[in-house]
């Protein structure tokens, strides 16, 4: 069996809900590994604590509800009731037998629903744990079978492993079947009994007898003189009471009782000096000790698994926990529910094992819940690395398609007074046009979207007409349309009204539209031929651009994902702006670097040269379009690196921040970058 769902009403930050209605939060879990991710204060710990309050822990941690655990609204009104339910599914016959009187049925499948209801009244908090049908539930007396193993965050592993009254090692060992006494005395009690006899003998004898078992030589000196001095002094203190009550000082190593013995044990690594990371791994191994012995289902709750563990150690631990669920013994499965802020883990754990916590909700990211397809999951497993996984911990996200945007946008954000780190915005460089794969992580199969602003910054990639004139190649900014509707309908004997006053960039799109209107599976060659004679081909860059823009918007935009684009490319549009001198200086610098990587660049000299060349172009009558193309041409022809250009361009922008800020505020060619930043930061634009 496994914990399939946690339902929460009025617990901590999860808003008010009537206990007889739908829960404020419903967290769906899967067998094996479940990883709760998200920025701080999104309720990850509350989910873990909710499970602990209902099921308890194997170490019998003190869990006490406080007034602050009851939801408080913005007006300061605190709920008087809270409810938490843990639902278990896929019970084996043996497991079902263990919980028979509390089972409910979902169709023909048995379920176990364990619930805690708590009430605040007269400054007291009362709670009960029950199971069964809500209207017929009874006290749940089998909680010992469901207790969880809990590993808290920010552990002091060194002290946790030491001996003492609150020894963690003693608590765990006492829960182990090996430390259930089958005789009057446990074997450890007998061992310590022998040790105490020898110690007592040492403090009673002046001379010790030979004992080869302990390596004692005949005549070795004992410590009777110490015991005698203690006895003499104590007799003086107590007078006649000493003989009357039979007092006699005795030095012993330990009380000969199992709990006391276990509290004196320490767990160490056989090395003089070990780091906190190694001690933490030892502590986790100790916590998971019982899983190898108990022949039943287990749950492990691990908070902030990355605490004190370096990335490779985190990955090894995750691999171990995943492998535990592959055990051939179906009754010894381990379900792990983990919280993390580690982008290393977020990038390596399968997306389908992640639960994204955002705005007091928890979203499963498996194929049953997202708009992602199976191929998307395979793609993201390959390319969702640690630099991209920061999207799970952001308040807003800017998706870009290349290094240039990745370098420039944070600089522009700083210049306009909206530093991305202040607003919790992450930039994700997808390195391609695979925006949809990443954006659909946040789109639900139901069509709803997770409430986080997604700004998609991409090139429109529509080349201007003069590009084709300069290159003397065929202009590809072509649109197709039908002008003579009646003639087309008569020729193909089909209705064609759906293509009237519409433009297409492929002839096939016209055929598809007519096929849909007439509810046909396909059009034969004769019909296509009769329609084609009425299709007009026209070079119309403006209409072509509008069509490409609409197609990209239809593809990428959702309720929270918006498209921000230009005319051709980022660099080309900047070349159209009042920042063109800065850009061209950066292009000239990047060209020199490509020829000789170790060259020292004086960007001021490049700026002077850029202004001179642009001025010459203006003097010979080049239009703004032509100048923009000439600035961009070296990047188009790969004579200069876009990334290196962006680095130098960023340097110049930072050096001239005040004037650049004024240009960005009014230049339409740069507005889409500013708008993308503002949207991701949660600002109106």
C-alpha cells in the first residue's frame, strides 16, 4: 500500500474550508519517491507536518498542536477547527486484514482513510485520530503500524549520534525487534553485568588475580584504597546510620538495565576526524535502519535533504531511496516524501516525481496532471539541468532562446531599476525554440495554469524585404489567399467561405481549412488542382509578419504565459534603436576576439570607430533599415559571436546606465524587452 493523498482543512497557511466540504489543499502522492519543491514559505513543511500529526513518528517525537497551527485569515480571525486526512490505497490482502474494521471502498478497491480533527476551545486544543467512513468513523487503534520515519532539517548530527538521556541511537534501537527481551535479561544486560562485576572487583581488591580473558597479570594493583577512603568518609558523615541501613559505596559502570545501557552507546565512523557531511550520512543510515528488518510498508519524511550534503552525496542518497522501492519484497516498500531547495536534485529527479508547491497549492508534475506529452518528459530529462531547474524556485520566469538574451536581460533589468534577484525572477535559457516543453510544465491537463508569470522572449525571425534584395534571392515573405470565392467553390464543388479574407503562409493550410469546413478526411489531387488555380501568391511582409506572430502566440501563450518578440532578431532590433552605436562597438570587439582570443580590447576605441563608420553610412545616404542590417550582418554571417558581443554590449550599457535607462524608457524597438521584465516581475506594462 502507499499514502496516496493528504487532505487539509484550516491547517496553517492553507485557507479556510468547511470541514464538511472540499479541503483547502489536496496533495496527491505516488508510490516510491515524492519530492516537494518550491520557493520558501510555499507550505512544503506544513504538508510534512500534517502527515506527522496524523500518523506520528517511529521515534515518538513530541508533536503538539499549537494555536498557530489553526488557519488565520487576513482579518486576524483564526479557525476553531482543523482537519487532516491521510488516504492509503493499493492495500495487499494482509494489509487489508490488519485494518479490516476501518476500511472503506472506492469502487471495488479497499482504502484506508485516517483522519485527525482538532478543536480550539477555552484556550485548550483537543484532537482525536479516527478512521473509517466519515459518518461512522471510530478511534484508530492501529496507528503503530503506520508511524513514519522523520528526518528533520538542519540536524546536529554529531550530537544526535552521541550517547545521553535523549540518545537518538537508543530510541531507534529500542524500536528494533532485536532489542525486545525474550528472556529475563537481554544479552547486552548480561554483557554489562559481567563488566560491572569486574569493575566492582577492581574497586574492592588491593591485588588482582590473573585473568587471561581480560589480559590481567597476577598481582596487578586494584583500587580498593579509593573505596576504603570513600567508606571512611561516608561513615564519618552518617554516623550510626551507616551501619543501621547497610550503606556501602560501590563504583559501577552502568545500571544493569537495557534502556540505560543503550543510552550510553555512541555511533561513530572509524576515523579520528570526520566532517559534518559524513556524520549526516551516518545519521540518515541510522534512521533508515528499521526498513531492512520490518516486513511491512514504510514512509520516510525527509526535510531539506540537501542540508550538510554536497551535490554528489545528495544524488547517491536519492538513488538509494529510489532503489529501495525496487525491492522484490512487495511488503517492504519505502515511500519517500522529501522537501528540497536544491536545484541539483530538482534537475536530476524525474519530473514525474516532483510536486511543485506554489501559492498555497501543490501540483503533481506527472503525465496525469500536466499538459506535457511523453516525448516532452524524455526531452526534459535530458536538458533540464541545474541552470534551468531554478524555475521551480522562482516567483516569475523569463524563457529565452539563446546566450545573448541570457546575458543582456539581467543587465537591462538592473538598469531600469528592476533587478531580477530582488523580484525572485529566474531566466531559463532553453537554447532552442523548445519553449512549449518548458512552459507546459506549468499548464495542467485540465487547461488551467499554475499561477506564475511566464515571459517567453523569442525572435520573430521575419527577414526584411531589403535582405532579399541585398542577397538577390527569392523573397520568402509570401502569403497565399483566394480572391475569387465563387469561382473556387464552383471549380471544386466545395464550400470555401472559411478561407475568405484570410491569409496563409502555406498552400496546404488553405487545403486543410477547406477540408475541415467540408468535414472531409482528405482532398484528392483533382480537387486540389481546381482550387490551386484560384490561389493568389503575394509578397507581403507585413501580413506575413502578422501571421507568424499569431501562430507563435497561439502556440506559446496561455493564461500566464505571454510572448514578447521583435521584428527579426534581438541584435537586429537593437541595431534599429538609439543603442546602435554601443552595439556596433561590441560587434567590432567580438570580431577582433574571434580572430585573436587573447587580444586586449579597449572598448572606448571600438565605440569611437563604430560611431565613425555609422556616420559614413549615413553620409552616403543609407537608410535606417540598411544601417541596421549592416550592423547586424557580421553576426548573421557568424563573423562575430553573439555571446561575446552581448558581453561587451552589457559592459557598455552598465558604464552608461543613466543615459541607457532614458533610451530604453522611450525606444519602441526595445520595449518588448522591458515589457517582458516587467511582466515576469509581476508589474503592469
